[in-house]
C-alpha cells in the first residue's frame, strides 16, 4: 500500500481548524473495522468524569472514565450490525406477516409497513446512541433508570424469541421444497437446523464476526433471489398500487376482520422488532462504534483461551472541538449504515415479496397464516419450474437467517443482562456465559420443535405479539434515557425526540388493542374490550386507553423538560449537531 492510500480521503482541514486526520481514520485504519475493533484502555490511568453538565449523569450508579472519542471510518468499513438486523427481519415481517396482510387486506395497508420501517430506523439508531457515547449496552443504560428494566426485557425477550418459530416454519418450507421428509415431519429438519446453527457459531474465535459474515452472505443471496423473482414472475404491475396504499394513512380493517395479533406482529416485524432491536446497540459496541471501541468482544472459549476482553468500562469524552466533530461524524456514518443496509434492504425485499403474494393470492383468506398462503396457494399456482424453486429457496433462506440471528439476539442480550446483574460481581467470564446460554437455548429450541409443542405459525404469532408490546415501554425509556442522562452535545435533536414520541404512541396504540383483545378472548373479561376507533370501548377498555395516554404524557414531559434544561449548558454544543442529530 502506498503512503497516499494510507491517508484520509477527505479535505485537509475542517471548519474550526481541526484537521480531518484528527477526525477521520485513514483507509488502512478504517479497514480494521471490518473485523470489529477493540482498543484496550487502562481504566485506572483515566480520570473519572466530574458531575458537571459536560458529561453523562451517573446518578451514583458507576462513573464514566474520560477518553477521546475514536476517529471515524467510512460507511463501507462499518457495515455489519444492520446486516444482522436485516437478516433477523426477512423471515418474519418481510416474508411472512406483511405479504399475508397485503394478500388478505390489499395494498391499502402498505402505509403501515413503510411507516413501521421508518419508525424503526429512528428507534434503532436511538438505541445505538447510548453505546456510541458511553460504550455501555442499552441494558446498562436502562439499569441506570431502574434496576427492574433489564430483567423485564429479559423475560419479554424470552416470550418473543424463546419459541423457535422461524426454525419450525423454515423446516416446514424445506420439507415441502425438497421432499427429504414428509411435510408433516418438519420437526426432524427443525431439530437438525438448530444443531447446525450451534455448530456454525463455533466457526471462529470471535463470535460476533462469525455471525456478521454469515448474515451478510445470506442477505446478499436473499436480495439477489428476490430481484430475480420479480422479473421471472413479472409482478411489476402490482407496483402501480403502491402510491395509493402508501398514502392511505390510518386505514385499518373493520373490527370484525381485524386480527390485531397478526397486525401488531406485522408492525413489530416491519423491520426486526422487539428484543431484536435492543441488540442493535450491543452489536454497535461489539463492532467498535464510537466509545464501544474501548469495550471488549466476546471470544469463543472452544476456539481459544476463552478469556473475554474487558466489557466492564463506562466511558465518555471531553467536549473539545475535536471530539465534537468526531461525534457529529460518528452519528452521520452510523445513520447512513443503518439506512442503506437495513431500511433499503427491508423495503426492497419485502415490497417484492408482497407483490408476489398480492398477484398470486390477493383476496384469499389464510387465517393470517403465511405458511399456508405460500405452500398451499402461491407455490402450487406457479406450477413448478425455476420460479417455484427460487421462491422456496428465498423463503427458506429468509426463515433460516432469521432464526440464526434470533438465537444470537437472545443469547447476546441475555448474556449482557446476566453479566451486568450477576456475573460481574461474581467474577464470571462473559464468554462462558454466552456459550452456556447458547447451548441451553439451542437445546430448549430442539425440545420445543422435537415435541411439537405448537404449530409453526402459532409460535411466530405469539413471538411477534410479544415483540410489539415490548417495543412500547422501551421506546419511551430510550428517549427518556437519551435526554435525561446525556449531556447537551450528545442528546437527540428535537426532530428525533418527536420521532420517538411518535414511536411510543404508535406501538402503545396497537399494544392496547392487543391487550384488550387478549383479556376478552383468553380470559373472558369483556369489560376490557377495546376498539380501533377508541370510542365504543368497554369501561375497562377506556381505562387501558387512559393508561396509554398517561404513559405518553409522562414520556413527553420527562424528555422535553430534560432537553430544555440542557440547552446552553455545554459550550459550542452546536458543533456536534447536524441533520437529525
């Protein structure tokens, strides 16, 4: 490599006199991020941040050590966390829930899909903010608000992901595709697929790198197949319905035809959803985004020493001109990575797959079951051939990649929570916590599939509904955390605060509908009936709506008050701001 190639590929000097070489990495330094980056620090040699407006509030729950914010690489160097998120998305909302919703309810509901995806863009990047600014996981941040929250999300995360619906559904697709076993014996393939996933996690010394590479490969293959199918099946005519459906805001089916569990699942999975979104910040830390560079990565004890690099630190940076510009650049590059990888990937693949379901199954009734729609209606209508084969392949890859990522999500999130709540004080090694949870969770999934506790689609619906309800409280907590605990220069701007208020209200509304329906249909509590229009709900239903309103008001009050209080408290804080700060 020449010296010129090793230099930053930007202008010699930025505004304010800070050289770009002090803000951006060289090409060689940036490429190191492709394998994730870790730069160890001697915490004892670092100063602890004082309790001033220039630094995050610790509230007596462990202070922050001061270190410079690392230099900023290119977008192409840090692609990874959002690719895993994309893989976690394709087998749920993008190939199962939304194609079924559109086939049964028409393109008129497309507005909810794209609004859900854009909403999750703001949610996911706000979940990254805490990790980039402090090196802590979002669960450590939530713990600073109240110790109950990490445990709450651990329990709800199990209810969402603890049922291997993607492996089960993918196994049914694989059995129908290959005929290797009768379709009714799908569980045999499911057990094998769980074992294959466990073995694949042992393919390298750094667990994150193994997952990232596998997911990027699967995603590139899935996108390529989807594009080919669009041409071979000639579904272009369906796209004429997109504009009307995209602006059909607020349109919902009548109460009689409204399966709120499936619809809320679709909203949660208009992207990844639920416990999976919470992994975005953990993956950002593992990749080395921002202050996450100083946090260690989980090693595979079966492939090396088993000694995990330290993940005990909590860091912050002094608001110097250089660090302010680095923060602004980090925020810009992480938003681009998530938008170009996750948002664009989800929109392209899901819209193509919806066009197929609308063309070949439009107006059908499948009881909300995507498996039934694909295997019993659409694929038989194709009459075999290359298109049917490719569609089978797309469905299986999407479902397998989702199960692959969801195991990673549950194990990594849960390992972080267990380590922070119990393991750190007892001297446990994070790598062994991860391996132990991975093994137990895999065996649990094999047991659920092997004993056929429930049919594949029902498992997916249960998980999706749990994901949607979970997103309501953590949307509120995230914006409260990022405004009440962060200093002015790292806080979200007002546009993002408004977006998170919207996200809280959006998922709160549909969560209340689901809670009301569950209380009525599962427990016979008709007094808690809720309606789509709100008016006409039963007395208990109105109480649920009042509770949702109280949550919304509290969220808006806490975050707005903190944002206003922080204004003007950090000198030159505007140096760190930018579009969608």
